[in-house]
C-alpha cells in the first residue's frame, strides 16, 4: 500500500482530516471551483443553455413586471432585446445585478437557483449519459483526468470539503475521512 506521504506527486497529497469543515471555507472552495470551471468551454456551454432555459421559464411565469420594477431594469431589457438570448455576458450581467440587489430580487433568485439546478442536471445527464449513479464518476473523471483537469486543484479541494462534511454528518473520525480522501484521489 502506498503511504499518502510517499505519493508520486505533491498534488496527490491528502490533507489531514479535521472532520469539522467550516461552512464559509467550503463555500469559498465551491466558489473557486465554479470560477475556474466556468472558463472551460463545455461548462460554459452547459451553463449558458441552463441559464437560457431558466430565463425563458422566468419570462413564461410573467415576472417581467417584477424584474422591471427593480434596479436591474437595464440589464433585463438588454438581455430581453438581445437577438441572441444565449449571450453569456448579458446573462451574467443580469444575474450579477440581481445578486447585488438581492433584497429586492431574492424571490426571483430562489427561482433561478431552482431552475438552474434542474436545467444543469439535465445538461449534465446529456454529457454523462448512463445511470444516475454513474454521473458523479463521469464528473470526477472530467476534472481529474479529462478536459477539466486545469481545475483539478479546485475540484479536489471541493471534494475534500464534501467528504469532511459527510464525515461529520455520519460521525466518522478523522482516520476514516483521510482514508476516504485517499481513495477518492485514486479513482
């Protein structure tokens, strides 16, 4: 058995488990992964399609007046009048504006999150076809060995947080958690 301290690459080293993740640290790690991943062409394509579907669903539910009533009217009009509604920069400008004015747009942002989760899952299923339990392995391979390898460091940090959170919820100790991280790295 290979000792984690004798790994061939410093990138494969497993950080010791504290089995007590800090939620704000994990949120930051999640943000860094998203920030890196969104620059990958396939991820951007998937996110654009999911956002387009989300905005179309919002328009379908007659929230135009609600959106126009807030500070993001210009961003919304720019997106609505854009001949290519799949335009990533216009979609992101709209979302950023709404997040900056979340006191007004909180209901819509909740709706966006819900639709993005559904649309994103549908898009992921189209990229990683197969049974539902096979998708996480496909995502894992994408970031660890595939086209998403440039985000490998951020992905591993995110997964370490997820493993530690699961460890805490299931009341496993630090040795089990460190072992789980080692197994994860060798998949």
